[in-house]
């Protein structure tokens, strides 16, 4: 696992991922040398899509969880745990990375 800590570091989508909204959900496709890696398409449900949209390079998991908690009327602690788990998955898959770090670690 990467040493990126989404709970304290702001994240942004990786420049090596193409995100497209289809039927209210995001399809996330890694791109290598300008070619989509179609065997590695990831989908995000409504809440995952919202989290992905909130990756702006300024917000960390705590801030994202606060926004998700308000939007979906869920307990903030529960939202934080779920957001951190989702963001860790994005980082591990190379779909998001900490801002200001070239290697994403």
C-alpha cells in the first residue's frame, strides 16, 4: 500500500485516469501512454462518484466526509470511515494521488 494518507492529505484525480459520467455514476479508466486500459475500468456508485468529484487537491478525507455527511444525512464518523476506505482504494489503484507529489506516494 502507498504511504499516502487520505485522511490528512488533500488528493486529486490522477492525470492518468479518464473519468466519464454515465447514468449518474462515474466510469474511471486508467490511461497508459495515451491508451485506455479497458481491462481495468472502475465504476463508482452515486456516493463514490460524489467523492471523486470532490477530489480537488484542496480537500482531505475529513472535509470530504463532512460534505458527504451533510449531503446524504449520514453520521459524520461513519462517512469519514467510508470515505477513507474509498480514497485508499483509489490511491492503491492509481486513480488518485496526493497533491504536489509526482510519484503519488
